[in-house]
C-alpha cells in the first residue's frame, strides 16, 4: 500500500503518459498503469523514471489496431 502522496504521483504519471490515449483504450491504459505500479513497488519513486517506464510500457501496450 502506498501513502497518499505516492498514490497521487503514480496517478499523475499515468495520466501524463496516457494523455494521448483514448479513455476507451482500457487495455493500453491498464498495461501502462501496471508497469508504473510495478516499478514503484520495486523502489522506483522518481517521477522521471516512472514516466520512462510508463512510456516504454505504452510503446509495448496491446491495442485493438494491431
């Protein structure tokens, strides 16, 4: 469980990384959020590192167009 500040950071990073992803692309958004959460659980707390992880996950995220 994360403290409120960390939870807010994770949400902000996820929102920023997925800003150009449709709200209907739930698989892609879930994939990105999962990877960001995994990185945070493993000790990565830098916003820049979490954004980097999120962008990499977005690149590999499943989409309905592939």
